[in-house]
C-alpha cells in the first residue's frame, strides 16, 4: 500500500472518530483526546507503545498537553502541543493528553459507550483490511494486464510470421508468373 493510501486511511479514520466525538475512557490518570491527524519530527518522550491507541497510563496531570501520534500498530509520544506538532513525515492520528476530571480536564464533547467505540474501531480496522485487499487486487490486475499484453504480443508475432510467409509465397508466385509472362513475350517476339 502506498503512502498516499495510508495517509488517506488515517485521515478518514480520524475524521470518523472525531465526527462521533469519541474519546478514550476517562481514568484517574487522564484521557487522550483525538485532535486530528499529523506528525512532527523530534520531541520524542519515552518509547513507543504498542496498539492503535495511546496508552492511558501515559496521560496524567504532569503530562497534560503532550501529544501522541498513533498508527495502526503503535503510538509515539511527543513533548509538544498538538497544534505545534507539524511537518513530520509520517502523519497519523494525533491525540492530546488531558488531565482527569478534577485536575483541570477539558470535558469531551460526547461520551459514547465502549461498545460504540469498539464497533467504530472494528469498522476502521475493516476499512484498513479492505484497503489492503484492494491494493492486492490492483497488483493482481496489473499482473494479468502484463500477461495479456505478452500474449497479445505473441499472437501478433504469430500473425506477422504468417503474413511474412504468405508474402514470401506470393513473391515466389509473382516471380514464377513474371518468368512465364517474359517467356511468352519472348516467344511472341520470335514468332
């Protein structure tokens, strides 16, 4: 899958998630809020975490405002505000750490049940799988087109060989007829 498809899928997933206002479940440590897509170089904090969503344990009042950039399998944490995190080479879903309620947290727009969040995650994962299947199908189609062109070239070559053979036969026949006509003319001139 090319980078444009990955970016498109990431952006579409982020728009879908942002559209329904999903946020990570609130815990005493804080919550990650999806704020869009993007990336920035440098500013790394700690190591990456595995999984498509930020690690809830890495968001608390002392880390309020840090950024997590997530892709399908991992998240990278940055000590910069999401609005200032720009220009990176690998855009992903961008999250901001917000402290838990009572610690100055900004309320999320709409809290949805974990079932809704899980269903949306399943739909996004299915969309990614479908995109990968589509990419594989495009490769297969291109292979078939290449094979068809080779077959057509072979068929054209066979037809050209047949036509050359036919031309050679006609050329021989023309030569024989030319000789016969010349012989007849010579006989007429002699008589």
